[in-house]
C-alpha cells in the first residue's frame, strides 16, 4: 500500500509546500557549511532560497530542491522493504532515515556548487558537470540509506524466512515438491497462491486501505496530475506563450513623475522557469511619501498566480491576506508579510489574461491552513466555483515595499493610489498594442 501511494502525485498541491521546505532546508544547511569553513572567499548572504557570493547568486531551484531524488530513493527503498517483508514499524523507520540521507546529500550538493565556484571558479551549476553531480549525490544518498539499513539489520536481524523461502513455500509446492523443478515456477506458483488468498480472504485493514486509495487518494491525485499537465502544456509550450512578456512591456513604458512619486530606476529581468518569482519581469523603482517601492509586471503564468507561495520561499511569513477592489476592473490581493529578523513588507497584486486584458478573479484570501486547503479544493474544480474559467496566458501587476518598520495606514493608501494609476496605464498600453496588432474586418476581407 505504501509503495503504491508513492507512485501517484500528492493531491491538492501538497508537493508544492514540500518543495519549498526542501529548498529552504538545502539553502540553510549549505550556508551553514560555508560559514563553518571560515574562508574569506566563501563569504555570502543567504536570502530565502538563494545564496549570494561576491560575484554570483545561486538559486536553489525546484529541480535542485531534492524532490526528484527524494521520491525516487523512497520508492526504491520501499520496494526493498516490501521484498524482504519488513514490518510496518521497520518500514517507517527505514523510510525516515532514507529521507534524512537524501536531504543531507542534497544539501551537500548545493554546498559543493557554491564552494567550487568560490574556491576554484568551477561551474557545477550548469551543463554535464551539474548532471554528474546530481547523479553522484543521488547514488550517495541511496548507498547511505542501504548502508544504514544493513547496520540496523546487523543490530536487529530479520527472521530466518528469507525472500526466496517466502516465495517458494506455496501450498501446492509443499504438498508435491516433485511437481516443479524450476525455482522460477515455484516462485510464480507461490505468488499465485498468495494472490488467491488475498482476493478470497482479504484482511479488513486491506479492504479499508483499498477503499481509501480508490475513493479518496487516487481521484484527488488524478485531478492534481491533470491540472499539472494542463498547466505545463499551456505554461510554456503553447502558441500563446511563444512571445515574451518583454515584447509587450518595456522599461520605457513608465517614466517621469506620477503625483509625488518619481521613477528612479527601470529594468528588465529574465529568470529561469524554476525561479519562484516567475520567468520574466519588468521592474520599476519609485520614491515618494517617504517610501521606496517597486512596481512590477510579471509573467506569463497559466492561471492566477498566488504570490504568497513565492514569498514563503523567500523566508517571508504571511501575516494576513485580503482581496480589495483597488481597481474598477479587478480585485487586488493584498499581502502583509514579515520576517523573524524584524522586516515587514506589503504586496498588492492583480492578474490579467493577456488576450483582452480580462481581469482574473483571485482565490479567496489565504491566511490559515484551512483556507489554503479550501482554495486548493476549489482550484481543482472539486467543488462548485462561481469564478469564470481562466484563459491563459496571464500576466501580473504588483507593487511591493519592504522595510524595518511596519507600513502605516496613510502610506498604504498612497501605495494603493499609485498602484491603481500604474496598473491602468500598463493595461491600457497592452490593450492598445493588441488593437493595433489585430487586423480589422476590412483587412480580413
């Protein structure tokens, strides 16, 4: 049962939270190892899931979080446990120490990437060297898990019933050992006998497990998998995503003065698809009312983009969230965030479909595990949802500020007004471009 559960994906985006936690763990452990060495060339700053040295920033991306090696190692070790008929307690203990070794090996991989660059200028984060390092750490973690299992078996030996003994003790073979001479046939006979017993006289616990697996877990996981496939298909390979966000929005779009706000910097940012902040962004920095804020246009995304997950990956913690009508055509989600270091931040964001700049209705504001769980159920259409379907791609506008003091109410209102003005300007500019690029009925004729 455990082995089968490991094959299907986690439902309701649970794996997304696991990935973020693995990213944080790998970043924190690698940073601690770099500090422990005490070499001046290894001086760095840890920011969320990124490690920044003097000349380079290393982002612990989703693929580098260890999620793939974690699940493949756990599946391999679980199969090993099933073959040797481990008890439930022993199975849980074996999987637990396997997870520990995989996490430690992945932390070592992140450390080696930064260490090799800082000390020797070697680029282990790209190309075949990166792939080789990943394979090596995977083999290391699997070997350590098996080695630990052998140590436990030395201290607490298994019963004398070995695997071949178990497989070869079918009832028919025991009664008539001369019927078959081949060990393979004896094994097949034993398996058939055991399957017949399981079908004819199933245990109550097995029945309950199968009901849960078939009625609850598998439907949720199938829905999650279908949702993921659709997002991947529309998120990076469809025709609507061939053009870049930078083809629609340029840094020159916003400049000069907006009331008491002055634009002091503008830039284009192109990121890796695994980056938690998204792929492409255009970022403007503005000053006014004693604040320095950033206004960004980000995308593309296949659907409404929940920024609270992104900021969680950057060490921010969500204090509160709410949806407010800042703009006539769209609701804006406002996040209040904080860090244990004493930093505070406010983010206001909205999403729009690229085609027609139609506003995307946000999910109900999160803030509690129960609310997050409810939003996940609604996002997979498992319950009636009055929100219209989203036709991706989707771009996002956001205004953001962070500082050591909490944002006051009058400062928040000033940000809301600025965000309203800049978002309308961006949306109208994109609508104008679309109108110019769309052929008229006369041209079509």
